[in-house]
């Protein structure tokens, strides 16, 4: 985990701050650059998924919708 944080920090995606209430702890916060990178990555993934779903037949899209509804019910019940 520490190595990952170091890499993200070196790229300017996160910054570390000393915890004001506990000197043993360090807080990690996303930077403006990190937020922009995260938003761009999410948009790319969502775009890919939307395009993939659009290629499904109407019947397959209906099946997928039913599966999503079922999974939502299962997660709400748990």
C-alpha cells in the first residue's frame, strides 16, 4: 500500500498530510489532478460499457436489465 501511495504522490495524484490529532497517522487526500484523472478514467470505462451494452440485442439488454434488478435486490437484502 505504501508503495502505491508513493507512486500516486510522485505523479501528483494524491498528497500526504500529517494527522493533526495523531502524529503516528498520515492522511492521504486526492489532488485536483488526481480527481481529474479519476473522472477521466471513470468516463472512459462508462463509455466502453455503454457501447458494449448498445451492441447487445434487445432481448439481451432486457435480460441484463433483469439481472441488474435482481442483483440490486440481493445487495439491498444483505
